[in-house]
C-alpha cells in the first residue's frame, strides 16, 4: 500500500478522534472504531506496519484508547488494541483473538 494512503488514513483517524470532519472543510465525520478497524487491517502487512511506526501511530492509538475508555466504546478499544498488537514485532506468527462476551462472538 502506498505510504500516502496510510498517512491519509492516520490523518483521518486523528481528525475523527477530535470530532473534526475529514477531509477538512467537508461535512463527513468518520466513525473512530471503523477507522481503527481499517488501521488494524492495514497493520497486517510488514511494510504498512513500518509506515505506521514512522508516522507515529502508537500515540494516536493511545489517544483513541483514552477516548474509548471515557465513552465506553468497546469496539474502539478492541480495534485500537488489535492495531497496537499488530505493530509489535512477530505479529505475523501469532494471532490475536478477542472474545466479546456480551455478544458471544469471537473477533480476529
């Protein structure tokens, strides 16, 4: 994936966490957990993970987790943690499973 696309995704996540529209000046407001889900999928690839590290994704995910804990958004918590986990070395060789006990569903 092109580095510019990853950068745009992280920029959209940052603006969405601040309740600002993306692109700036538009009337589109993203959903933080959906963007975090997209980021977690982008982080499946090593090249994309290195882009995300260079673009300082971890502090953005920390911000997302803080907001999610304040608002009780379990999906944002789940996908932010999944993204953080995938940023770690060795994420290719293991799988991260989250079981949602409230809905009896398993997410990977």
